[in-house]
């Protein structure tokens, strides 16, 4: 008998076609051959919950060809829907959602319930966890069953991608509510996901945050970040006890239409660091061996003509530095999993910057085509720093000058693209233009009293034009983005990509120290383009237009009115 909650899926149920049957078709029934040392096994049934009862019966038949995992091994259900897996001393048993089906959703939060924890003694009491972990689960039932409901899954669909909401206080949960819910108005997505740092260490805020996300009305999948850890744990093993209690396994996978989503946990916790300012945990970017094996086994049952979307918290690589806590340390092992695959993309968070990376053979990538990793804009931006707007919400501009916000992933078969949704920018603008005429940067003492717009826009004295630079921060720009400047009726001028801080966010942080987190400062941005203003402009007012083709060739534009004084 299943103990899962009712599904809650409201989309009309239809029979899935060839694309919708990805995880159920063309897979031979197979049972995992591996055994743990004691030979203990877990068995159960995956069934279609046609009547909504959540109980297997003649009316709710078993489903063949569904993947089930213990976090390492994979079993595939037979013709009767049954599976058998090795059962470690502690594990989470979960179903890999097949295309065209959906597990039950928790009422109010819309969190998928696709798993059963096996931790007979619960979280070790000796850890003295600050936040509640897992209660003792006791022995498993004779049959660990999973209910699935049919749902329509078109090959073209949108996903809401959020990373690092990271509220530190109840007030910052308010900020999430005000920024995210309104910005999502009119977005027609099939589900959403969060790529870690759901919280900023205070895991008691999970219930309130989850209830707010639940009002979006979409199924919501989550992975943890370095701020979702139980810091009392000595190492990785018990570092996600609260996360597991609330969300389920710390890594897993699911299919949607023709796409496989791999939700991974690459935060390798190394224990509490008493020497770290303010305390805190040490960690590095690393996938443990069991997780690598899990991915290898899932991919073995995934056709090559499948788009594989990897979601992790710590990026494969960042432009910021090469520190272990910012970059994946076992990149070579990760890359080797995808040897020969042509349709892959990965998304990460963690750095509170926006970056695009393209990995090829020179980087050790083993796939058939270069691998694109997109480091997503943090919803919290600069950790909810900066002046408050008229609503009382922090401006939260990121340290690379991007506004806080989120992304929409649009998938169409094997093709994909993303678009950035800023939480506060007027008309959802995709770039910010400013004029930089200073050689020595920001001086809080010398510059205390002048107005920001006079420095970074107009008017500009004619004799300063030759030393003035137009700065275009194309918020979601990368290697493939091309940018040009047009002044009045003059010929277009190609702008040059430069790694440098955005003067706008330098100004914001310099003037708002009281509302800025102490560690936040403007950092080099990977999506700044520059062009020197022509020195021969006569006094007058000019329309300046910046036109760009983004990472997917999409047209982007920005403009300002340049006043030149004599």
C-alpha cells in the first residue's frame, strides 16, 4: 500500500506519443545485478495511479520500463511494474520520473514526492543538529511502491530556472515573494527548479519559502547548495539531513518529454572550520563516487538522441578564480560520463555572477559537440544588498552588474535556449548603458556629494569625450554575443568585450555601505562591452543605440540620450 499523497497534477491526461514515451520505450527490462555485502534487497512496484487513490490495484496497473534507483544502482521495472534493487544500510530509494508521467505533489508546496528514505536510526543524535534531520524510518515495508499519473508533455516546453534565492532572514523571504512572484506573471512554464542555496544557512525558513514557491502553481524540483548544509556534520555523509527531510534525495534525475534532467549535488562538505571568520563550513566542488556511478547508470538507459540537462550548484568553471570552493574539482571524471554525447547543457549558480562557458576537447570534454555551461543570475543578486526600492525590497544588483532575477529555459526537442528575466528592470531590459570618464575609479570621500547620473550618463563636456567610454553591460552576454554602438546617423562601431567592473554597480555599492553585506564588492564582469566615444562630436544631443545579438542570436538593444556641452 502506497503512503504517497494524492498527485495534485491538474493538466489534462492524454496518452503519450513516441516522444512522451522516452523513459518507457526502447529499454529492455533489466534488474540491477550489483549486491551490497549483506545481499539485502528492496523490491516494489511502480504503477499508474489512474483513479487517484495512490494505491496499487487491478485498476492501477504496473508500469514497465521505469528506472528506480538506490542512489547508485539502477533497476528497470519489468512487464508487471516490479523492480528489485540492492539495499545499503542507509539509502533513499527513488523513481526516475519517466516522460509522460508525474509523481505525487505535496499540497501547498508542489514539491514532488518520488522517494522513500531508508535510514532506520534516523539522523545520528550525536551530531546534535541545529535543524531537524530525519526521524528513524524503521524497516522498509515488504514492497516500496511508487505511484505515477499520466500527463501531457509536449516536446517544446519552458522551465523556470532559479538559483541562490538565499534569504538570511524572514525579511529576505519577503524579498523573494515580492520579486519572484510578480516577475513570473504571464510565464507559461511546465515546472520550475532551484539550483541550490535555497537558504542562507537558516534552514528553519524552508517551510515558509516552500509555501511561497508553491503559490506559483508549478511542480518545483530542488537541489541543495553550500548554504543548505547541516554544518555540524563532520563530512559529506550527513551534511544534508534537513534538506533530505524536506526535499528528498540530494541528487536524482527525471525525464520530461525528450529531455533528461540530472539534478546533482557537487558540494563536497569538508566539515566545520573554526578559523573561518564568523565560523562556517569548508567545502569544495566535487561529485562523490556513488553519484558519478548513478549518473553513469542513468545515461546507460538514455538514448543518445536525448537532450541532457545537468543542474548543479557549484559550476564546472568560473571566470572569478580557480579556488576549489568555486570550481568542480573532478571535472575530468564528470566529463568522461558524457563521452560521445552531442546534446548536453548544464546550469549552475553559486557565484552570484552570470557567465557562459563552452568546453571542448582542449578542456577535456568528451562529448561529440562542445558543452555549454550557463552560470545563472542569482535571485538574491548581491545577497539582497543595496538600497531599498519603493516597496522596501533591496535593489540586489549583482557584483558583476547584472540585476537580480532568474532565467527561462525553452526546450524544443533537442534544441534549447535561455532568456534572462530581471526582477526589477524597467520593461525587462537586457542591458544597461553608462558612460565612464574617470581614470581612478570610485572615491567615496571625493565623490560623496555628486549625483550618480551626472557621472555615468549626460551631460558630457566636449573636451572630455576623447577620454570617455561607453559601457554596455549585456546582462546575459557571453562568447557568442556581438555588440555594436550607433551614435546619431553615424556608422555602427563594433564594441569590444572587456573583463572589468561595471561602474554602475561600483557606484551603488560605494554609496550604500549601510545596506550592503560586508563581503560584497563590485567584481570583474564577463559581459561588459566598451567603445570610446568619438572626440569630434559637436555640442548637442544625440541618440545612442547599442544593438546586440545574444548567445542564441536573439536581438537585444539599449539606448541613451547623450548630451554634449561646449
